[in-house]
């Protein structure tokens, strides 16, 4: 079996400096926020805006369920995301 069956994955939402919301997945929240903030391994989304803070985290996922949940959140409107927060 692969390592994808564990439940160590997180779905997260980060508030950016322009008040926009970025959704992603990771196994290490602290490392991922640092990557986004420093630009070393972070998303292109944060070029030109700063990753400020996590405003939502959800644990207990495996790789597959985290990806599915990330896609669900990304399809939400800003109003729906604000309700989630």
C-alpha cells in the first residue's frame, strides 16, 4: 500500500494581503505557510501578494479526500467560503 492511505493531510485556506482567499492541501501546515510567505516552493498565486495567515484548516484527510475537498472549496463563492470560515 502507498502512503496515500494515511489521514495526515490538511485542507487549508490562507488570507492574502489583498484580502483574497487561497485554498490548498498539505501534510505540514507550518512548512506550507512558510513556503507561501517566502516564495520558495509556494504557489505562484502569492507573487505580488503576501500570504498572511491561515483562516481555515481541516484535518483528517488522505491525499485523495483532501484533493476532492480542495476542489469543492475552490468552486464555492466568496460568500460560501466566508460562511465556512
